[in-house]
C-alpha cells in the first residue's frame, strides 16, 4: 500500500474504509485522506489528524462520498468485518474514479492465525472467511478492477498480547473463554505467542505449508495484466506486529533481530 500512497499526488483523494484510528500514517502524504468508519467512537483514540485528513462517520455499504471522486480506496483488515460485503464492494465501484485503484488486506480464514483468533474471541467481529482465489474473483467482478499484485502477509499472533490486560477490563459481556485466558500470567501468554511464532514457521519450512501466514495484501487496478507476487516479509515483530523485509532489520545474533518500528528484540530471523 505504501508505494501507492507515496505515488498519490496533491489533489488526489484516498478513502480509508472502516479506518478505525487510521490504516496508515498521513504525515508527509501529498494527497487528501478521507477516513471513514461507522463507529462514532472509532476516532476517539486516533492520533491528531496530520496533513489533509478528514474523518467521516458513515457505513461502508452506503458511503457519504460522491460518485467517481476517489483515486485510491484502502480496505485494510476491513472486509472480513462487513455484514453486507457485496453492497460495500458495489459502493467502492461507485466512488472510485475510472482510473481509481483499490488496496485490500484480509486474513486467510483457513489458517492458524485467524482460526485461533476466532476461537479465542468468539469470532471477534469476523463475519466473512476468505480464500484468496474466491475473494479476488469476487472483487474483480463487483468492483471492475483486476488484481495487479499480491503478497502473503505473515503473522506474529500479536492479538494474544492483549489478553492479560482484559482481566482489568470490567466489560460485563466479556466472553467466558476470554475471562479464563485473561487470568493467565503475562509470561505464559508471551511464551505461548513465541512458541506459536516459531512452531508455525518451522512447520512451514519442513512441510511447505502456510501455517504462519496471516493473510494477503491485494492490489487492484484497471486493466492490469498478469498479477505479480511480491516477496513475503516473514520477519514480523512479536511486540508491535509490523512486518519487515529480511534485509531491513538489525541483527543481534544468529536468529535474533531488532524491529525497526518499535526497536524491540525478536527471535527467528528468516532470510526468505
Ligand atoms: Zn516492533
């Protein structure tokens, strides 16, 4: 997504759909950014808007956005939450300019990361479960764009780190399963995360599986040719969840590495 954001020129409009606190930093961008979310509280924890950024409350299946007005639509970790996915895709088609583009990131609904998330958080708002080929066909048909590039996204199971903090969260509707796990010591949860991180990557290496995959990033554009698969970034920070190319991280020793985003130490550095 970053390359398309950097390419966006002054006067271009980028629509961040189901943005929550924002899918990307807006500082330094030349374009205008419209962050759209249906939850009035979504922007409460958002950092101060930087640059040309507007925050709009509205539903994805009925966007308060003019037709043919958007240069780039961004759906980052959003489509899995949409109750009426086809209506939202139709709206994306309506608001995009004829030369407009679409970036999507979603979880693989059949891999370890999303399966465990749905079990722990009792679906956690994930109402759609995707396979890549099916989702690409659906988006191409409804939005009228073609897949230009894609990339596997890797998991570090960072959502596990939120669980111990829930013991202090007095929500009466907190799921019983989460209440039980929230009583575990933080060290146990952190250890389980590290074991999952390493075990899924080792299993993938031994058995040529995709168990450490979170999902995919998908770039759609008008009339694109053969889709290009971008190399995956397998080194994903256990602490902040940011993924990095192998050559971009600082190495401490044989397999330990420092996250460029949060500067914390991680295990299991992988060259490819
Ligand atoms: Zn980090």
